C-alpha cells in the first residue's frame, strides 16, 4: 500500500492525532530547516486519510504528494542542508 505525504504548518502541530499517521510523536516529525521552522511533513497509508485532514481542522500546504514527490521536496534547500563539496 502506498503512502501519501502532506506538508502542514507548524502552527497546526497540536491538532495532529499521531494515532492516524506514520509519525509517532512531535519528536519524530520532519521539520523544514528555516529558522524558526514553519512546516513539517506527515504521511499515512493511501485510503486512510486522517480525520483531521478530511474534516478540515488541519489544512495541507500545497498538494498531497507521493513518495517520489516528497523525496524531491525534502532535498530542497528549505528541507535539507547542502552536502559539503
């Protein structure tokens, strides 16, 4: 089963039900590397959209992504430190 990825504003972190997604707590989410961080990524199994997303309590930033799209986003300068040359 495929996973779906979504970017969420950090201001919505307290609205996340970690029982409905793959991440287990506030300590295991991937945040962007801006100072201060502004967004984080969550993922869930396709077909099991978390209720906090489907009922509109938490808004997704941009579009939902598949694994490849999430990997591409995570390699951008907002999400990863550049590799040393």
